C-alpha cells in the first residue's frame, strides 16, 4: 500500500514537472485593451500555463534574466517593442503578436514566427474591390525601409484584381505633401498602409485635406482614421489574432520546430464605413457588399 501511495505521489510530481516545463512567458509591450484581447484569444486556443511580464516593469537586462529564470518552453511577444526586446533570445521559440509590418528575420533567427497585424494583401485588395468596383488606379505612399515587403506583395496581387497600383516612395515625412501632389488626378482611391514615415499627425492631416479637395476615397487600416475622413477602415480582430497565435503555439508544444512554422497574416477583418464620407462621394455602401465573415459597421 505504501509503495502504491509513493508511486501515485511520484506520478503527480512528474505531471507537475511536465506542466511547469510547458510554461509560456508572455512579454507584453503595454497594458492596453487590444493587447489584452489578443492574449485572451491566445489562451482560448492554448491551455499551457502562462506568466505575463509588462515592459516598463523591468529594464532590458532584468527582463532577459527573468525570462530565462522561468525556463519557458515558449515566449509570446505582444507588441513591436516586446519583440525587439526578446529577439536577443535565440534558443527559445518566440511567437510575436500585435506587430504591424514585422521585420524580416535574419537567417540566424530561426526561433521566431508569429501573426502579423496586416491583412493578407489579396484579401485587403479584394475588400477594396468590393467597396469600389469602378476603381482602377490606387495610390499609395510608403517608405521602402518600413513597408517595402508589404507593398511588393500588394503590387503582386493588384493586377490580378484589376488594379493599377501607383506607388510613390518617401524617405521622410517632409516628402509626403510633394508625393501626394504627384498623384493628383492620377488615381481613383488612396490606400493607407501602416507606415510610420508616411503617417505622422501633420502628414495625415494633409492627406485628408488632399482627399477632400480631390474627392478621393481613402481606405485605411484603422477605425481611428474614419473620423478624419477615411471612407473605409479594414480593422483586424485582436482576439482572433491571438487565437491564431495560440494555434501556432500548440504546434510548437506538439514538437514542430519553429523554422517549420511560417508567419501568418491576420485572418479576420471588420469593415467600418464612414457613411457621411460615402454620401459626400456619391457612393452607396451597405453590408451586403461584404461577405458575412467580414461584417460592415456604419460610422456616422
């Protein structure tokens, strides 16, 4: 009987050790609702125990020491700053989340994968086509160092959907007004991409003044630009992105190596419509123009 009790106790200790060994450390850039929603989505698909560290609570060296001391099986980096801080760790798998335009990883960084905040370019352009079926020429400004790979993928998909993508490169925000003027009369719509060089408070104000003068519909990636004058916003679903990351984590926990898991785009989008702008442009947009999995929401 005593031997049986010892055996059961040993098995319980072994199971506890296995659970501990499967711990995931969540490094979160900020304590904000979208990031929290993404983590909740992650936990909805991955049941491994987690410990969360919010940046700002620890300096860089303390963060790395704390993460290593936990001996996690995986690190979930939520936000661009979190990814930048933990990518120094090369011997533990890292999944990033809530990162727009994830930088291409060097060949040696084989431990990093994740979910981009960007929609797949083909999906983004298909939504644009649904909203503006007559549009042919789409304007876009970007800094190649910031969003070059994303724009190249957009360019590759544009022709298939009947678009001509007219892009202008900018190296600094000061070039934005001039490059916008070069698009005057040449495009049917303008597509915003999350490029920090292009989108400063001053340049965004200029962009929407330009769009109003030219009666030019603007398609944005964030609802915050609707009140400034965008026609549509194609917003990602933070919770669903977290769910995607949870599935990637499960593959790693099941033994798949990180190099065998390619990064993915955000899959779920919510389309918001600025009905005032639509009316001003003489456009009639309804929810029926978008698929059921991409519900449209009116903004007045």
